[in-house]
């Protein structure tokens, strides 16, 4: 049975870990956006569909590497309530998983969203729709 100090330490750690992942995702998404620049469809018209697919694969590959690195950095941030009620920061599942990081990163990665949308028009011409255009997760639909 968990003690009250253990549960408090765990809940505070879940909140802190989520904030760390959120901040890292926004910061790194901003860096990637500025590195990749704005998406202009006319710049990609002469590229092959295979080249676009490879860019998407590389983008997701880098996202996976970034998620791994952020997860390892967050795991090593000293937790002030370590040991309270027997709580151990490194055993927290939110530290082992970078789900928050990935979701927030994808949410703010406008370049990738536009690239995926453009790629979809290449694969399924005439099927793409702007009905779901805008910011947020709707841009993927």
C-alpha cells in the first residue's frame, strides 16, 4: 500500500516531468521550425515523391532521436522529493515514456504538417481537402 508522502511525491513528479517534456518539445520544435524554414509548396514541385517521402522519414527519425535524448535528460534532472515515502524518480513511467514530448512537438511542427499535407496531395491527387486546415492536430486530418 502506498503512503500519502509517496503519492504526493509521485504526483508532483508527474507534473514536473510533464512540464519538462512540454517545455523541451516547444523549444525543440521552434528550433526545428527555424532550421527547416517555412514550407513553400512551389519549392517542392520539382522534387520527386520519393525525395519527399525520404524527408518525412528523416523528420520522424530525428523526432525519435530527440525524444530519446530529452527523455534521458529529464531522467537525470535531480528530483527534490527523491526518497520521500520511498519514491524513486527513475521508476516513474512518465520518465521512461516521451509521449507528451512527441505529441506537443508534432502539434507545433508546422513544417512537417504542411509537408505531410503536400505529400498527401502527391499520393492522392484530388483527394486533399482544406476542410481541416488550421493549427493543432486538425492540420493532420
